[in-house]
C-alpha cells in the first residue's frame, strides 16, 4: 500500500489474530457433541482473514477482486460467527432466510463494486448491511444466552455489538473527514475489532463448553443420587415384602413341630402347609417380577405371540384375581362387551401370558387399594386408536405427581405408603414394560378421592382380522379394528 508499511503491519497482525482464533477454535472440537460451533468459528476466522488480506493486497489485484475479498470475507465472517453462536446456544441453525439474504446482499455489493469501481459506495453499503446485521445478531445472541452465566453472555454478545457500532460509526467518520486515509483508518479499526471479536467469541464458546460440562456433571450426579435413593427405597420395600412371608414360613414351620390350638380349633398340618405354600408363592412372584424386569431392561425378553381375544385375556386374569378379591371383600366384575357395528370381541396378536400378567398386576393394585364392599371392573374396548383393556376401581385415587411416582421403578406414592398395603414398587413399571414390548401404552387416569382407571392400549397393528384368526385356529372370529367402534 502507498500510505505506509505500518498500516500493512497492523492489518497482517489482525489477520494473525483471526487465524489464532481459528486455531483455538479447533482445540475446542474435542467433544463429539460440541463439534459444529467451533467449526463455524474456524470458518468465520478464515473469512475475516480473507477480508483483512483483501485490504492489504487491493493495490496488487484487480479492484473487483480486492473488493470481493473485503465484503465477502466480512459479511461471511459475521454470518459464520452468528451460526456458531446459534449452534452453541440453541443447537440449531439460523433461519434459512439469513443465508439467502446474505447471499443476495453479497452479490449486490460485488455488482456495485464492479460497476462503480469506487470505494465510497462499497463502504456505505457494506457498513449498512454489516452494521444492521451485526446489531440484530447481538440482540438475538443476548436473548438466547440468558440462561448462561454473565461472562459467557458478554463474551458471545459483545463481538457482534462492537462490530455493529464500528460499522455504524464508519460512514459518519468518513463524512466528517472524507479521504482515502480515513477510509483506511476505519478499515483497520474494523479489522482489529473483527480479529479481537473472533478471539472473544472463541473464549465465549470455551466458557459455554465448561458450563455445559458442569451442568452435565451435576445432572449425572443428580441421576446417581436418585438411583441410589431408588435402590434404598427398593431394598426397604423388598425387605418388608420378603420378611412378612418368611416370618409366616418360619412360624408355621414351628407349628408343625408342636400341637397348636384346642379341641375343634386345632390347626391341621394341611392348613399349616397351605399358609407356607401361600407365603412361598408370594415370594416367588416378587422374584419372578424382578427377573422379568431384568430381562426387559437387557432387551432379552421374547414374546410368544399368538392370536388371542381380549375376553380370553380378561377371563384368565379374573380367575387369578378372584381369590384376592374375595379375601378383601371386593367384587370383581367383567363389563359385558358392547359390540359397535356388529363387531365381535377383537382378537390381537400378542403374548397371552404376558398380557394376562399385565392385567393381573393392574387388577391386584386396584383390589389392594379398593375399600371393602366396593367393585373393581375389567372392561374391554376398541376403536380406531387400537384395542384396550381397562381396570377401574373406586379407591383413594392419585394426584398427577403420585401417578408419576407410581410408575417409577420401586416408587411408592404417598397414597400407598401404608406398609400393610404391600407392594415393592415393581408391578406398574413391569406392566408398562410388558405393554410397551407389544408396541402399546399404559395410561393411568385418576382423580384424588374418586378412583383410578388403568388402561392398556394396544396399537391397531396388533389387531387380527377374521381370516388370520381362523387360519391360526383363533377361538373367536373378529372384525377388523376399523369395524369395531
């Protein structure tokens, strides 16, 4: 350049600063989840460097080439830096219109440079475009970084704000002292601002990365603490569940060693054996539920599928639940199938034993928490959303928070904290996993003080059409799900 070597040295220094920012950005790319933001900062630094070098070599290259390097590098660098900030803060790209608008503005500026071959129109247009764009970006970044700490927010917002201010002041400074030296001075100032801004943005990304790592560590710690609390709650519940039948086994075994009762009230060995058998069956059911859960979590459970009608599932579950309902003086009722449009009870392709197990789990919970003399209803239904089995009780009901807790493994909602109610917090999570293994959903609808409806919903794809059921030897002829209201 003709105005002195010192200006070239400053511009080259600015170029080195932007390249340094690019190298530092590359060093931030060690985390697989944090690759794109530093990558866009590298691109921004390279484009800023191109803009600065365009000012340095503009005397040695054609005017349009030098002008293109300056305007394309500056505008592209700002857009790339904004993309890096968006990816870091929101995990998303800016609107597509931003890139389209930047491309149109760039082509217009290059056309203006080639047409006029004058620095003033280029300076004014680039100052307006880059200044307004940087100001809008500063506001957007400030809003997006409100959840970050103050240092990170400043580091990510300040480069755009200062760039907008510099570009905004540039035409005013030139108007006050219109000369080539003023143009160069303002260009050098903006080049240094972009270089320092690239470094500050890199530091901002580093601060953000550190904050995200701390947040991830805190979340992992919280998860570990919750898992540890769940384990402790499970051990407490399981110890109660196993201690009670074990005490029964030990107690009745002692009775076998000596006479018990008087006259007609003497307990026979058969009755004692029945008590021991019942306690052993209860412990075995808990262990089997735990094994089922472990298989499901390990993705090793295999469904033995066959066409089975909903009433076969419900009737089998009702047979298993009847003794428990009788002991608690609860009426167990199967709601009659209400055919809509002449449809029979639908048949589904499913693992019969697993679905019966799911219904029994829901039914035992309903009976357990139902007041004496009340009724628990098993109801079947079907519509365009799929086939369903509902278990309806008039127990204490649950709040939304208690519903969430009840579905958590080893969870015991407030309404179920009475140890006499039993339950290790396994049944509902296991039922949910069994239903989801069929591609279905378990939904709980409850009103505090009024009762709970537990719904197993199987998708339409599980419904078996009449011909398929007949070929498979199905027990019932059925209509497609669309024909069942």
